[in-house]
C-alpha cells in the first residue's frame, strides 16, 4: 500500500456496510473491508451473503472478507469474490463468537495452525487477488502462537496481516495486548505489512502505539462507530503534532444525514431506516437532554421525517462545544467481528 501509515476500518458484522464505509472514507479511512461473508453462504448463493459483496469505486481500496473452515469451500468462495473485483481478499481467522468459532471457522481455526495454513494456502492458490489475513494472538493464554502463525502464513503467500491484540477466550474483554503484535512486526523474518488492532480510542493512543510497536498501520473498529472523524484526527496528530477540533453539531448531523441517505439508497426505505436506528445514539452521544429526540428518531418511518428532527437538533444545539475525550469502546453487540 502506497500510503505512508494507513488507517484501516475493521470489518464489523452489521456495522461496516457500504453506507458506514462511505462516511468513514469521507473522514480519512484508507482501507476498508466488507462485513465478513460466509464461504458456505456464497457457494449456496445466499441472498444476504451475496449482498455483502457490493463494493463501490469511491471506497477503493476495499477488501472483501470471507470466513470458513473448509479448504474447498474457501477456494470456491475466493473465485466468486474475484469476479466482483475488490482490491484484495481477506480471510477472517479472528471472529470469537460461538456460532462461528466452535464450528471450526473464524478464531476457531486458531486451535489448529496446520489447518489455518492449509486454508490460507488454498485461498492464495485459487485467486489472483492479493490475500490478507485478520486474526488474534491465539486461542487462549496458553496458545499465543501468533509469531509462528505470521511466519507460516507469510510463507504461503499472504500479502499483509492484521492482528487483534486479544485471544479468542478474551472475546472483547480486558485490555488488548500489543506486545506480541510488536514482536511479529519486528521479527526479521517478517517482510509483509503488519497492522495492529484493538482498543485504539484516541489519536494520542494511535500515535503512541505507532511509535512504540512500529506497526505498518492501525486498524480501527469500535471507535469509528458514530465517530468516523477519528481517522482524520489521527492523521492530523501524526502529521502536525496538533489536534483537530472536535466535530461540531453541524458536522455530526451532516454525517448522520449522509449515512441515512446511503442506507436508504442501498437497502431500500424500510430496511434502510430500520437499520439506521442503531446509529443515532452514537452520533448524538455527549449532547445533554438528547434522549427525547433519540427516542423519536427510532420511531419515525420516513427519511423526510427523520431529516426534520435532525434539523431541529442542529438548531437547538447550534454552537454546543463537545469535549475531546477518549471514545467509549462499547461491545456494540455480541456478533462478530466487532474489531
């Protein structure tokens, strides 16, 4: 990747769809991924899986992420993905939730490194796309084998590796440990880009971890939900040593409005409006006495009605000064991958 220090938007199930990716791209995300897609779902031609293949030229470079535990299925899925012409294909070996990991996919593959290598090799050989991997430190504290994993996956041809600084058993609890991410990056055998992921909730932390661990870029997940400005804020601090001002209420409403518009365009008015409801609280976080407006937004059924309420919020809170505080990394839901 030609960008000096790229910032990546993490693939997040039920979050990083094209509308969300659009507002993150506008605000500085350099590389983004689709929601993770089941290889079996693609092969069965499942409507939901196929819909997730939608990518648009304005969001390039963009990667499509797949998951699965069977070599043949992943290979077939890779061929299907290749037809849609993404910039890269990413394999998910990090999803910790039971319905994925306990079926031998996602982070479940961390229990069998030989299988992980075979699966990755099968994908690399079945496509001309650059193949990358997103994974975790290991299955549990006794099996933090990411250093071995990185070397062996590089040997079978992956072009980059993103590492979330937790084990599978940690899920999203506790603090992400970047120590092993740094060891992988500084391993003289490793010559592919290594991206760090986990708990980046401020420009200051992004800059600190960049300098401390030497990673080639940072992947951001939960901190971008309702706050896509974090990408440009990190870039500005790294470049100038100074902070951008917090986005104004006008900035927040404008991004929220675009997110809504893209959601309706891509999903249709009913689904687009319904699924947008989960985002209002995040965009409006920090505003005093906002609950009444928020409750109204999640009940309205037309884009015009929602825009009227957003206009009203913008007028009432015009000039409100938001505080610059670390973003709250909530467990957005128990689906995967949140980061």
